[in-house]
C-alpha cells in the first residue's frame, strides 16, 4: 500500500482512488489489488461500485465495476468483480485504477483531496520553496506538481519525500533528493573524469 493516498474531484464529485488491479489471479476472474486505502474490508464490500480509470481504447472505458467478493489470499488482497468470470476477462482489467465516491467529511489516515493540496506552501529545511500547483495521478504513484519561480517541479508524493502534510497550517514539508529542486554543481570528481577522458582520447 502506498504511504500517501490522494483524493480527487471528478466532474464535481469527490472521489477517492482506492486501488489498482495489478494482475489476474487464477482462472475464475480474480484480480490482485494494489491498495490505496487503509480500510479495504469496508471499501471492497460486496456490491461496492467503482469507477474505472482506463485508457480510452479499453473496452472498459466509461464503465464501472461491482465487487462480488474480496479476499486476502496468500497474503495478497484479491477482488472478484461481477461479470468478470474467467482469466481472459480479468486480463482486460489489469492496470485499471479504481475510484469510489467519497464524502468530503469522511477521512482516512494520510489521505487528502486534491483541492486540499493545491495552493499549499512547499517547505524545505524551514524555507518556502514553492507552492503545490496541482496533483497528477499515475498508476505507479502520484506526483505533486510544485511551482517554484518559473519552473514546475515533479515531486513524487511518497512518505520518504513528502513526510508531512499539514493542511490546517497551509503547508507540505518536503525532503527531496539532491538535484530535484536545484541544479547540482559539477564536482571535482566530474571535472577530473572529464579531464581524464580528454587525456585518454589524445
């Protein structure tokens, strides 16, 4: 499960991204889940309906799916969906992202709506280095798009890099790796390597 879960507003509705279908499991239509929720037993109850995020070319584009059953099998979360009865059907849903309608006052740990994050100050080592311009959602992880001066910086929205989100204080704290927010200067070793390369070529 990811360390930080993002929430999004889609067509005026508050929606929560709760999982991604990562792999067909067995022959009866089951799919392994990557969870983006701290409460899968509540989210994946029989009858729960999810909006699908899939490519436009997918036969599932614009459709929803309904849960038949949720299980943990060999330590892996697995979901069975209505009208997905065999492995071939399950394969057509691999990499689909599942969204569910979410009440704005319903809170999960480490979960925020996009609109709560946009506009927050981005603080590094006690200094404001930019503002959150938007949130981009990708299958592997979410990205905070940070406006810093005239640049946009793509910050992976994971706990190791964004350890603190304090909506009430209007800020997120970042601990980025070197080079994410600034150009790294050439090191003496780099200069020596370039020099050595020149000598070797002569």
